[in-house]
């Protein structure tokens, strides 16, 4: 790899590699130390194409969810099954992993800007800005940037666009799936909301069992399935369909209701 070789977004890969190594070493104990991350299905990652893979997941914190996925993805590709033991897997990380994030979030301070360099595809949310509800048109440049990331590698997205559970799936994700026909891999996470603060930067509680389940790619008929059908398929895949509310323990449901009272900033 040339010293100044860049990815399609103009980020120098040598710099990105070292940022992943450093941030990975700093954050490793958050998922294997202070808390324990239970992983299931990481062997699926090894059989995925090198590009045009879209990971869809429920969302619990701004940054910890993505950081954990970077750990799990790189550990699996380095030969570890359902484990992030020994952080040495980050010495030669996969550099074409991206994640979709709100532009205003990634500009809010030095650390988010560093995390953005690691792999953010920053977009302007069409439904919320600066803590207020808005209604604005999707920017075509945002869509083209997601397409550019898919063309280069793997992209992580949180189709609800919020850390509040059981919120509706944004149709934009379904449109991207139908248009660009990526391999769609669902991920279901839990425990991150109890472990970290909302941003996912501060450890809120230790000795929490976190979990990450990586599921088989979705079977999607890109030509014939409608947007509502794909949206419903996403809801079930990441376990955010309203029917899942019926099987949530009472104490967990009360915690979710309390969270719903807090508005996104």
C-alpha cells in the first residue's frame, strides 16, 4: 500500500489504518474487560463479497455500536470465531468498512471528526436537525456517497436513524437496497444502552453482557419486492417489528419507555 494512497473519499489509507489500530487498542477493554461482548454468527462474515455489502442493525448508542462492529469484523476476518480475544487482529485491519452517520453528529467535536475519518459516510437527516423535527428533501449527494462506499467495500447502516428502540424503519434504506442490490446482512445488538451513555463514549455501567448476533444475508427479490415489503423484512430481521414488543420482559420494556421520553439532540 502506497504511503499516500487514498480511498474514494480522499482519506489517506495509511492514516486511517493507524487510527483504527490506536482507537481499537483504546476501546478493546470496553468489549472484553469492563464488559463482555457475546458474539454469534461471525463466521458469516468470512464468506461475504469484498464489496457491495450492506449491514443493517438496530441502534443503541451513537458510536459504541459501530466500534464494536469494527472489532468483530476484523477479528472474524483474522480467523477468530465469535471472539475478539487478542487485539492483534487490528494490526492489518480491513480499510474499506464504512458506516452511515448524521453529519451534525460527526462534526460535534474533535473525537467525532476523528471517528469520521475512520469511515463515516456522513449524511443530512431529512427528519431531524439540531434537536428539532424537520422535513426536507434527501440530498442526492448523500445517496451517491453511500453508493460510492458500497462500490468500495462494506457499509454499516442503522435504518431507524435513531437510538430509540422500535422506531419506524426509514424508507431510504429500502430504496438503496432496491437500487444498488447489495448483499444485506442483518445484525442485532443488545446491552450497549446499559453499558454506555447515549453517545457511546463513556462507560455507564460495568459487568454488562453485551451481545451481537450476525444473521445470514437476507433473501431479497430486488426487482419485484416493493419498498414496504423490504421495510417490513428489515423490521423483522433486526428485531424491531412491533410484534417483538410482546416478548420483551416487563423491566426491559419500562427502560425503553423511559428512554422514549428523551428526545434526540
